[in-house]
C-alpha cells in the first residue's frame, strides 16, 4: 500500500509572512474561526492547500458595472 505524502504544514509566523499580515492578525482570525487550521497537540498549524482554498473562496471579482462607474 503506497504511503500518502504529507503536506508541509505552516506555522503562524510562516502564514503571516506568506499573507503579508502580522502574526497577531493570524491569531485573531484563528480565535474568530475565520481561518482553516489544524491543532497538533497545543500547536496550531496550517495546510497550504486549505489556505489556498480559503483564499479562493474569499476572492471578490469586480462587477463590470462598478468598473465603468454605472
């Protein structure tokens, strides 16, 4: 049986640097349950694939009418 490759999980500091925000803001998103995260014992970690999906879901596409000023 093949062994599944495990994702490289990110720390709070690594995710904050990737998103361009402070670690404090990441902690706030965690406490508000607005960000997908994993608990490994007492440690908080992030799956990069979950974060990519979260970012895609949060993306807002501009409405063409707003771009044209209508």
